[in-house]
């Protein structure tokens, strides 16, 4: 069975969330969908009871649980609420995903069955496309500081070769790749592997928690980019458009490098050079 968690923040209900829920509720192996709403109470259009009533009226299912978190507690910390329930109820797989994803229910069922048949895999991410059909390169090597900050502040030409390697464009991405960094927009996790890794590190408000979790799972499990299936992701890239989000991005990436190492990171070297 499978649980799905989606963190919301000032969500686009009609445009994104409701169409996605209609599709996800068709997943045959679904146990429960957790909607974890980080929207501050003063910005929520309806109170918690009214929101639950609206969702119940539209979907009328026990497989949907809406939770108003009461504060913007961050991406990983909110997902951990649902991941702990998956661990408690021994739900074998848990899908962490964004609300701006478009995916077919039948593909989630196929990924679920494939993961159950491949016990060595701790995490899976399919090929991710932009709405125009172009590919998003969201399976990566582990970043060094220049990979993160250079992409944001240096001319593109100056790090083009390095960026190509960072995004695995030097590899055949029509084949599965055991990558140490898979995007948090769609993380199909084996619950046991996520628990062994300690779940998301809640010291990150957002951004590098997916790098942190994937690399930790990667120590003992395969963390696969698997292009047999595709999803569509309307990637907002908020830190490129909003100075407040840019500041959050920089702060949390500094926390990441403080934890793992700015210059000396032996595990980063080992994982990256194994590809």
C-alpha cells in the first residue's frame, strides 16, 4: 500500500490541487492522501472546518486527510508528520510530491508495483518534464558550493561544463541512474529506507532537504532516476523571482554545507565519482 503527502502553502485549489486529487484518488494501491496546509491562518480563505467540509463534499472519502498545520513550518517538517504515520501503520511506500505535479494514477500504481518487486530500491523518481514537454534535469550529483551559488550568481557560460556534469547531462538519461540527489518534487520512498535515514532533517526550512534525505538513503539503498515513467512539473523556481525566497534558499544551503562540508566532503566525492 501507498500513502501520499502534499505540502500546501496558499494553494491554487481550483487550478492545481483539486484536479490532482481527482487523479490521485484513482490510485488502486492508495491508503491515504495527506494534505498538509502550511498556510498561516490569516491567509487561509476558509477555516479548517470549512476546508475539510468542502473537500469531504467534493470527494467524500476516508482516504483524504486535510491538516491545517497552524503555521508555515517548512517543507520537510510538514512531510515528516505524514511519514511518521506511514511508519506507524507500516505502510510500505510513501510518495512525497508537490501540488504542481501532473501524473497518471496508473503510472503511480505501476511504480508502486515495481518498487515492491525491487527491494534494493529505497527511492525512485521518474523522468520530469516541463509543461512544454522539455526535460527537467532533476537527478543530479551532490552539489559543491559552486554548483549551487554559481548557478545563481555567475554567468551561465562560466559554469556551463560543470553544470552539465552536475545535472548528469553527461550520461544517458534514457536509462536508469542510481543518483545521490533526486528532486523533492516527486519522491517515491520506501518507508523503511526513509525512517532509517532519519526522515527529512527539520533544520532546513526548505530547498536542500531533498538533497540531504536522498544522499542519506543512498548510503544503503539504490536511489533511482527511472525514465520508464514521466510526470509533468510546473516548476516555479521561486528563489529566482522573489528576494525573500532567495534569502531562504541561501540560508538553508549554508546550513547544508555546514552539515556536510563546504570543501571537504568525502562522501560527496565518493558518490559523485561512482557515476
